[in-house]
């Protein structure tokens, strides 16, 4: 695995306008910069969605391909495969092999997997997992030793960009997701998308505790739990920057040597 | 093989001029009778005052160069951009933390970058302008400072930016933040200033003030060069 020497923002949104080429420019340049490797890895749901859908346009729409590649002055035919880290863990490493490498099993931790929209939809373009009944996060969490909490809102929208224009609408979306997860016994949620993390975590600062709304529920990136389970240093995880501090619930696994859990 | 014609024909803001081959754009303008009051500064490729855009014949590509450095070509159609309107934030760099938030609060338009790379294509210094704007968005101040180091602030990037970013003002803010808050302090300079303040150089200076011309020349020729280097060499 090699980091791209240079990269820019992908635009974070796949253009809803089919004849607009400007939104394709930045993601196409990023894809072209990975054409030697042939495979581009991302952690972020937005990047995954934008890069993968852009690549489909470049690979299948000759007119857009000509327009965009002559503008960026790159010969790019759409040969780069965009993969998400969860896909690499599932398809290339394998969840069983991952489980074997876990040095701190997160036994007893009840986690709700939250997919949101961008990893799954549009399913015919992304092909990430079953858009209605996805299982990749569940299997990932099981391989770390977590208890998986199923809940009906795991593929609902968190409110996304609406948080900018109509914050109360986004807050209602996010609060509903948290409530549903907590009702099923979740102690925390894991996400892959930075905007899901932002909305679900931050809404807990805005809703009033004790009015039937769930508060104090940490919202972590799947990669943070992965790092803890693999025994990474806590310092690189920035756990203190969350609105809801996950460290009290995770204290059992933080700053502890991996030998202690080897017996489990 | 026929020799190249001695004269070339170029067009300055649409007006035709014939000038000897080999002149810079700046000298070609003066040869044609113009007196340069604006859009001309150091004449050495450093000040960025003489940013020029041009096309050659019917080639669609827009080209750029500094008028003092770029040789005039046949069928060159050019105009100078000596000044481009640009918003500039005022700040006290001492009070600003070297973070993405600082750059974004003073220049929020950097988040409008669509990644078109036109700034890079138009830069006469071939600076990776889009890359340093990406670094600015991420708060990588050291990288902005490094990538933008050769910027002359000619303004051509800002003239072409569809997001209306004034890249070179963002870059100079980053370089100021870098030198103020991130770069290692120059300890040898601090030591030398302290030594001067303590009066350690006064006696030597008084000798020179009292010396006549011949004595000054002798002192100059026998001077110690880079004394700290000599010291360091002596210690090894």
C-alpha cells in the first residue's frame, strides 16, 4: 500500500447534473494519478462514492471522457478500481484472518453498525453490499469480538448536507437513528462517513437529555475500533475530539497491554 | 537551410509591431516606442510585475510569461496583466495560530476550489498552485510554504481561478505563519545579536573607525570568513 504523493479533495459530492463536467475534473485527476497502481483505496464513504461513480462515467461515456481528460491533459480510460478499506478487509485479508490478528478482542462491547447512504447507494453503480440488508460492518465488528446490535435504521440518511441549510431537519434524522440503535441495546455506533460521524455525534450536544432522546452515545469510525483491537497506540486515534467521549466505555482496552486479552 | 528572418512580428493589445528577433517582450515593447511605467519592475525575473498572457498564431493554448524573461516570438499576441484586483486580509501574524482554521477564516474561498488546476497551468514559475491550495485546506502550513516558495505574486493564478481564490495571498500568509510559528528559530542569529548587544564587537569597530584607507584594505583582505564555520571545523 502506497500513499498518493499528491492529492486534492475529490469534491465530496458526485454531481447530480449529468451534463456537468466540472465535478468530474478533480476525481478524474485523482483516479488518473493512481492508474499505474490500478487500485485506489479510500476510507471515506464520500470519496468512495464520488470516485467510483466518476470512474464509471469516464469508463463508459466517451464524450465525457474526452472532455474531461483533454481538459486535465491526462490519458485516462477509467481502469482504476476504487476500493473501500472494509472491502479490502473482507475480500483481500478476510475477516477470519483479521480476527486472528486481533490482539485486544472487544468482547462485551455492544456496537450498532451504521452504513448511511453513500457506501450502499446507488447499489447498481457501487456494488458494495446488499443495499437493504448489508452485512459487511456486522462481520467486521464480529471479527473484532464486538457484540453486533441490529437496528432498523442502519441504512437511513443521517441528514447529510442538510445540516448546513436546515439543521433542525438533519438533527431529527440523526436523533431518530440514535434512538433506534439505543433502543436495541447499542452502547455505541460505528460509521465510515465523516458527515455521518459529524451529524450523529454533534446532534447529541443539541438535543435535550431526558426528553426521550438518546444522548451520551459515542459515534466512532470503524477504523478507530480496528486500531484499538489491533493494539495501536491511543494517541493516534484522537478519541478526545469526539463530542461524546468514547474513552470511558473503551477504558478496558485503552492503554492496556495486549497480553492481558490473549487468554480470552 | 535558409536563415531565420531577422525580424519577428508580434501584436501588443492588437497593434502590430516588427522587432528584431531575440528581444525579450519587455525590450520589444521599448523597441516599438513604449515607455514602461507600470508592469515593469526589477527586469530580472524576480518582482512579478510584468506578468504577460499571450497566444501564438491560431494555437488555442493560452501561454504566460514574465515580459522581462520571455523572448518575443513571431505571431505572438500579447497583453500585460500588471495588476489584478485581489482581496487581501489584514492580520497580525503573531496572534494567528498556524492552522487550517486560520487560513479558512481569513480566506474562506479556498474551500471553493474545484480542482481544475488552471492556476498551475497559468503559473509562469510552474508552481504547484492547486496542490498548495489543497494543502491549505488540510492545514499543512509547512507544505504550502514549501510549494509556494518561488511565488513572485504576479497574480496570474488569481486572474484565471473559477473559484475566485487569490492563491498568492493565501500562500504568503502560510509562509509568514511558517516562519513565525513552525520554522526552527535561528539560534546562531540570536547568539550573535546578544553578543552585539553586550558590546563584544565595539572594540573591533572602533579600530576600523580609526583606521585609514590602506589599513582598512589590509583588514578587509585578512578578514575572518564565516568564523562559526571555522570554529566548527576546528572542533572536529
